[in-house]
C-alpha cells in the first residue's frame, strides 16, 4: 500500500511504499513464543512472592491466565498476549491477535469484560492509516466478544507488535485449568491444527486464496464455548492450543494433571492444506524449537514420520480449546461446540494414569 510522504526535491511529490507487515518481523503469530525449555531457564531465577490466599491460579502449572478471587461469586481472569504479524493485511492481523489474546479468558471458563491494547509499531515504516487498521481489526473482534477496548499503551518499535491485555470474570467454582484432567477422561479439540504451516506457506507465496480464507476463519473464530463448557460438572480441564503446538499443550496438561494423555493421531482434525504443505517443507522454525524443548516427554508411535511430528509441534496462532471431560459429558461437550459453530470439534484421545506424566501419540 502506498501513502503520501514529503516532497524530496522541487515540486515532485514522493510516495512511500510500505513494506509487507510480515517482512517487519522475524517470526509471526504464536510462532514468536520463546521455546518452553528456554522460557524455563529464564524464569528459573525469578524471585518468588508468597501467593495471596485469593490468587486461585498463578504460574505453577503454566496455565493460560491468572485468576484472582474477588468474592464468593466472582473471580477475575487476567491475561495478556501479543505478537508480530502473521499476515500482511493489517485488519486481519489485528483480528487474529485480538482473538488469540481473548482466548485465554475463555480457556479458563471466563467471560471477557474488557481489554487494553498493547501496540508497538515502526512508525517510520508504517503509516498511521495502516496502524489504525490493525487497531480497528482488534476492536472489531472485541466488539464481537461484547467488550470494549478501554485503553492501552503504544511505543515506537523496530518490529510491528500488537495484542491485548484481556480481563474476564468467572465463578470461583467454575474455573477450569490445564491441571484437572482425570484418568478415564476423553479429550476433545475444538479447532483443526496447521496454522503455523499455512503461515509459513503464506510467507513464501505458496498459499492460495482458499487456504488463506481457511486460515483467517480459524484464527479469528473466538473460543466462545469456554464458559458454557466450564458450566458442565463433567468438564475437568481446559486449555487452548497455541504456540507450543498440540503436543506441547497436551504435555502441559499431562504434567499439571499428573497423568498420561494418549492422542489418537488419525482423529486429530487438520486444516485441509496443512499436511500437503508440510510434506512440501513449509514448516516453521518454532516447530523444531518446540520439539527440542519438550520432545523427551512425547512418545511417538511407530509409523509417525517427520511430517506428523511437524504437525504435532506446529505453533497454533489462536488455536482451539482442548477439553478433558468425563465420558458421560461427551455428548453435551460436542453439542456445545456445535452450537457455537465449531463443526470440526473432535474426540482426539483419552487420559490415563501414569507414574511419569507425558504424552503418547498413537
């Protein structure tokens, strides 16, 4: 896109041709996340502070958001998420980033109440109009979630960065964490995976319009089933699958719950183009970093190859909810997903007892 610029000499007007958004970032979407093993090293020396009694969820099990009890009926869900562009369209980038940030509230069973914008932009490279479209896309998603963007903070940054602080409310007894899965539970995934692979193909000009449309559809679909799922007694654990990939977030749930998560790989829904693109080599660097960080906790069955591993570790920007529920609640869980428009929600495995928590992919 072109925008007016200053006159360089004489009377001839000059225009500034803006670079594609993805060219301004070394990695896009949730693929920007620091690898789990490196993050653990960074946090290892962080001073601890005694948790107040009303802090229901902190960072002990790498959960999706913090939860603080306000009273007997309400707890505050607080989270933040931001990243660099995964697409070049500024409005779509804003929509994706906002959807991804709000997802953590839904993953805890909360209902969003407001957001604050986090904005870092290279103002020497992007016009106010382009930056405005990013913020407009985010505000559009917040409006769809029924919440205002009540403020925020902006800085001049080398790379384009956008995201939200998202706040929500949940009943203290209805908080759902990634640490409550029980042996015998069934695992359900709300969205197909493969976003990182499609984004890698997009960056290299290998993603067609239909593929781009499917990528935008899944990354801008709010995880609204979360609160309704949390209202079911048979739902024991929830998380959203994002930057660490399906295998990584399954491993977090396994370790938090002290159990083994057994994934039925053939049942895991994939975005239509994902496998073919992965076979052609369109994978992200984050996928390899993810495996290097947590691969020792994931057991791959015979016959699973490098493409399968790339899909399992593929960073999901604004991915779906993963739910661990009692089998008696399964029909209702699937019905809730369908009622919210998640037609590809699927049973992907089960939870089993384990001496050493981990993930097995069969």
